[in-house]
């Protein structure tokens, strides 16, 4: 038996080539854990994706 795969990192480090635990790489390969997605280079739960997206697009007055 092999080791269980590690969770992807919380935030993409934007390195080229992509590191082994990059959330963008996991999304492209289809190896993201169930219930997770990637928004704005961040690993988020699919149920809270809209909240994270709304917070990250706010502008300062």
C-alpha cells in the first residue's frame, strides 16, 4: 500500500514549473479532494467559494 496523498497547499506559490502540491496542478489533474475547488489561486471548500471570491474582490475606499 502506498501513502495517502497530501492535501494541496492553501495558496498557489506561482512557481514555474508548478510544485507537486500546487492547488492549480491538482485541479488540472483532477486530484483535488472531494468538496474542494480553487478560486483566485486559493484552495477553498466548494460551499464557501462564493464568500471567498466576494471578500477577495473588495476594494478599499
